């Protein structure tokens, strides 16, 4: 039988039961929200034993190419007198092509190894070449030396040659080194890759003063690899060297930093590797690459052929090839090895 309580007692009982229920509920909440020390220790140990998730490694960035190590090209013209006298439009095409392609091929210099004109007294010829070579002003430095046709041979008439060269404003280029005697002698200081080079040359018909100057400058900059620019250095046949060629060979033999000689004068092409025993121990210490280029015997002043020399400091090579912007053609001769070949890059630092 269920006992019956009056209302005051019933209210009291309900209040007590509510208090007891609340007390047990609080205890239950306390156990849920605040784990025991043993449980907390277990959780910490478990967390310590579980390795933390590592972040994904960052991608290794590609190294930025060093722009200084990009291959450098020199465009080389020689014996342009046929264009100056008769075919100026071909010379215009050649110089324009060089400028138009200077960024694509990284053309940093134009070299001219003499006989710019045929008759140094004809103003029309100087005017023709100036029009063509004006394309280089402010864009590509021009390094030119005088050939026998530019100065009247032994007459040494430098007035027109110097006026032509002065128009190029070549002394404003940061690579300009120095000159003497109205452009008769000149040198420029250039960098290829991170290596120091020098372009140096004198005009036709060397005098004792030219010989002494060459030796002096080459010794002053003995830490620079020298490219000697001359009008006459090689002969087509293995005949005895005379005049300019003989003196220049003495210069090359006496200066170990000379590694390249570029010349024209004789009608044709030739490449000779000359060896020198610099320390006189009976073993060659140095190879000099001597190259002669002269296309003037071809039709139309030379059919527009020029040479491209590309220096690659990464591969340690110098590549040479001929190209005619007039004909859009590589290599005139059937035996292409005469005009296109690769040489080792020889420098003072690397040997």
C-alpha cells in the first residue's frame, strides 16, 4: 500500500529528493569534465609517444641562371672595300642584320680587320661605309684597325680613317681602354662570362713604336686574355713572313696572354694553331688560334659573308661560323669545315 503524505510533507520530500539528485548530478559532471590524475598522465604519455605530423618540405627553387654566363658573340667583318666602292647596299644589309640580331645572338662587339675602303682618297667610299656602320652607333661597339687600302699603304694617311672611326663615338663605351696616334693603335677591356679579356690592335705597316706599344700594353694587362686584331698576320701559303706579319709574330711569341689573332688582307680563309713554349722547357705551354678571313674575291664585294665568333665560358669553347645576310646562307665553301669549327676556349686563368 502506497503511503499517503499530506501536502507539506510531500513538498519537503520533493525538495530533499531534488537536492540529492542535484548533488549526484554535480558529482557526475565533475567526473566527466575533470579526469583523474592517472587518466591525465596516461593521455600525456600517449601524446608524447605519438609523433607530430611534419609539414611538407618546401619545393627547392630552380637556381636563377647567371646572365653573365650566356654565350657572347662577336661579329667579324674584314676587307669590305668591294662593298665601299661598288656594292654599298650589301654592306647595309650586313650591318643591319648584325644590329637586328644583337639580342638574339648576344652580339657584344663588331670587329673589322682592315681595308674598310678601297681608295682612301675617295670620299664616296667613306660615305658609303659610314652610312652602313652608323647602324652600330649607341648599340654595338666597333673595334676596327686600318688596312693598307685605308691609309695608302706605307703613306700612313690616317685622316679619313680617324674621321670615320670618330663618328662611331667608340670612346664613350665603358669598354674603351685607350688609343694613340689618331686611332693607329687601340685597345678595349672587355669581360666575357666573369673572365677578363682585352681586344688590342694596330694599323697596317707596323713601326718600331707600334711594336713597343703592343708589348707595353700587353704586359700591363698580362692578367687579361688578349685577342690581337691585325690586318696582316697569316699568309695563304706557308711562305716566309715579312713586314707586319714578322713583327706581330714576335709580339705574340713574347706575350703569353695572347691567345687569339684575327686578320684579313690575303684573299681567302685560313686557320692555324700556333704552339709556344713560354718557359723554354721544350714543351709547348700555349696554343694561339690564328684565323684569317677575307671574302672580297667573291662576287658582289664578297656576297655578304661575315664571321660569327661565339665564346661559351660554360662549355669552354669558341665556335666560329660564316653567314651571309645577303644570301641568307651559311658557309660559302663546299668544305664547310673551313668556315665552321669549334676551338677550345683558352684563357690566362685556365691555360
